[in-house]
């Protein structure tokens, strides 16, 4: 895969400059070669996009970039052989308004001239509240603006480096199935036809957070965009939509043929760089050799950087692979344990004991400040299920009824953030398979099973 890297675009406090510079150095060691800087909380890129970057930041304002910081970032990327791209979110942009157009052009012009960055991205994830009557559609308005922007900034004779342009569309995911998502298909089709063919598109896949990207989907996407360069903006292991979780699972669900259809893959990390490195390490192993990628071996290697010896690394990797709440598309417990039989109950107790032991072992050397959310989720899962089984064995006990209800509510508080509209159905089908086939509707009301 040609472009292998990270897009810093999660919702939350951006990385500190020092951490970002060290992160880019680490990316080089993992074979990554691309970094898209696009924090949603950098006000100069989003809320105040029309204002130029300042030379220096005011004291205490460390959440946004300055021109000096941007130059440091460029320097570190050059040393690490990592291509830097900067993305601007023109929130509230008025299509057809010359003042807004030239403000956007000047922002990109400032970025490229002061830092010599030649890769630039327009991120159009926020649709306008209204559209000027001169445009028949949003796609037409966006295409004309992008093409005009490219033409405007290519007339500078002093600029020797050719600019490479990238676009994140307002609709950035689609199934490409017949008679489905017709509005999205129409928008993307018109945008693809009218935007300069040299502009690469970022795309999430079949969903904003794609559980899988199959070869069948890739073929449809490739044919739809008709040879335009596509880069997968992969929203993993980011957890800004479910901040009570921390995702450490190895990179899976992407077809090994993906390199034949896309120009690159950029992953959106979590706010914690340290925790993100677990999953990112495995992703870069995949990108460098999809056909030979082994997620289990890659995860073990990734865990080794946080543990004192191989035995502890195995414990941490095993805990990640079987622990609940680590991946929104995993079942909470193995499917074979969703039974009320005594045999399955004993097997589940063994499973609980294994989890407890692994948690204790992995906690010995893993930095809890970065992985505490993960360990908390495991702990709540253990307590909830043990109390639930105890309740099933003695349903007349009011104390046990209170205990299981309490843990149900705790567990529910970890699950509820995932109930976004676009994930609700898959969530109900996959995440909520609790022991004994308890459905989500019973999660906070276990008394309904009595």
C-alpha cells in the first residue's frame, strides 16, 4: 500500500507538539510514510479557519498550532521521510461568496508558503446551512469551488513544488448497493464527475466506522470512482464516539487485496498516543504485507513494547483478544457460552478466571494511565457476569437482584455511547449478545427474565 499513515482528526484535545513530533519519529520505525494534520480542535483549521495562523501562540494556548510549530512539524516529517498533509475544515463556508473563497485560498497559501507543504486537503464534512440559488446541487457548488481553488493557487510562478490536492467529501461513506442511499450515490457521482480528476478523495468505506472492507466492496468503489485516487480514511482505533472504551484490537476486516484498489490507508487514532500504538502497529504490519499479515503475531509483537518480558506480552495480547468492550463489532462473550446449561456455565466460570488472571498479569507492567479505561471495562464485565450467574442460580434473593441490577447499569453505561443511529442495528445484532442470550432490552431490567 503506497500511502501508509495517520490522520490526526479525532474529536478532543489534539496531541501536544512534543508528543506529535515523537509520534512521527515512531511512525517511521513502523514503516509509515504519511501524516495528515487535521485536528478538529485546532481552531485555525476549523472554527476560525478564515483567520491566518499566528507566528507564535499566546501563553497557555497549547491546543492549536502556530507557524513556528508547523515548521517544526515539517522538519520532523522531513527527517522521518513522512509526507505531511494539512487539512482545513471551512465550517460555514458560503459557496459563491468571494470573501469566503479568498479567505480559504489565503489560508492554504499561507500554509504552503511558510512551511513548504505541498499536500493540502479540503475537509467538507460539515454541510452548509443553505446554498446559493446559482447552484443546482451541493456537489456542483463544492466542485466549482475546489476547481477554482486549485486554479487560483497554481498561478503562483514562484511556487516550484506542484501541489497535490485531497478532498474529504460531505458524504464520505456508501454501500454502493442498488436502490440504497440514493442521495449519497447521486452526490458522490456528481462530485466525482465535476472535481478535477487529479484530486484524490478520502473515503471511510461502507460506513463512517467500517467493520469490514471486502474485496466486493472495493471493486464497486473502484468502478464507481472510475480510476480516481482513493485513500481510505479509516476511523480506527479512534474512540471519540464512545469515549468510555479504549480499542486495542489488532487491525482486521480489511481484504488483503485492498492495495490494488486504493492509493493508501490513513488511520484515525485515539487521544492517547500510547494506547493507539497497539492497534496502529498491527495496521502498519498489514499495510506493508497484506498477504502475509497475521493479526495474532502482530498483536503479540505490538504488546511487547509495553511489557517487561515475553510472558507478560502474551498475557496482555491474550487479554486484548478475548476481553469485552475492545471492539464494537465483537460479541461480549464467545458465542459458545451463550447457553444456560450447567456445562456452559462451568466453561464460562473458567473463562472469567482466565480473564481475571490475565488482567492481573498484564497490569504488572502496562502503563495504567493510558490503558485504565480498558482495564475498567474488563473489571465491570467480570463483576457483571459473575453477579448475573449468581442471580440465575438464586433468583429469589433480593440482594443478588440488587447486585446484578447495579452491575447491569454500570455495564450499560459503557455500552450506551455506541448507540449512534448508524451503528444501532449492527450494535444490537453483535455487541449485545450477553450470556444466556440476554437481549439489550433486558440489560437494565434483568427481572424480566424471571
